[in-house]
C-alpha cells in the first residue's frame, strides 16, 4: 500500500506550487517574522485558557493509497467553541480555506462542531495590535473544504503528480506564465478547468 502525506497549507492552495516553490531569502525572513509573532500571540492566548497548536491528523484511503492530511490549529477557544487562525491583517482567501479545513478535520476527529474565526495582527512600533473576528459574513458549510481537498487528493493519485490549482499562490509563482491549471479555487469552491 502506497502512502502520501499532505499539509493543510498544501491542500488549500496550489499543491504544485507547494512542491516546487523556490526557497528565497525574503520568504525565509517572512516566515521567521511570522513565526515569532505567532509565538507572542499564542502565549497571550494560552494565558487566557486557549488550546494552542492543536495537531489535526486525518487518514483517508483511495485506490490503494493511504493519505495523511495533517496540520496544526493555531488556537482553540474551548469555552466559546471557536477555532482561530492567526494571520496578518492582510487576510487572503487561502486563510479562509485553511481555517475551514481545520474546522472540518477537527470535527471529523472529535465529532464536535466549532465556530471559526480569525485573530488578525498588525505591528505598530513594538506593539502587536490584535483583532478577533468571529462574526464572518460567509461561513463555509461543515465539510465543504474537506470535500474539496478530497478532489485534489484524488487528482494527485490518479495522475501521480500534484495538480496545478489556480488560486492566491499564482501571483507569487515563477511558473504562472506557462502554467496550465486544471482546477481553480473560486473563493472556497473548487472547480475543474479542463480534463
């Protein structure tokens, strides 16, 4: 039996980009700064009783392949039953897709339905300003994102290559001029572009 592993980040954007993206100095710096800010925010949340960095792992089997979908939820408010994703103030659709998939995977693991929200941060001098957003105008249906990523996984297994998905990643991708995406995220909806 073959085994594959995907992160939530890979499946909510373009898996082809995730596999082939170049590592740049700017990217490493941005990741490091973001990780440091996450740590500060998560420590504040931990003191308030939030669950921090909750691992989510879910296995599926398709065509003799066992697939692990894995990730870490930034923060869970167990009292109000809200799963939070921590993001900089410039929120993207990918962030919404990540949050929806974390919620779906947590539901599949615990059978508990949680609401979703964002903790957005902005740096002002030496201060991080936080905004809690949990009254979103659009909330994805339960398992909507999970069903989308199942389609991406099936596509990967059927063709033995990561699918090219048109999404937020395209503006950063060096292959965008020659890429021929086969799937596209329209917000949270995944649609085929060609056979």
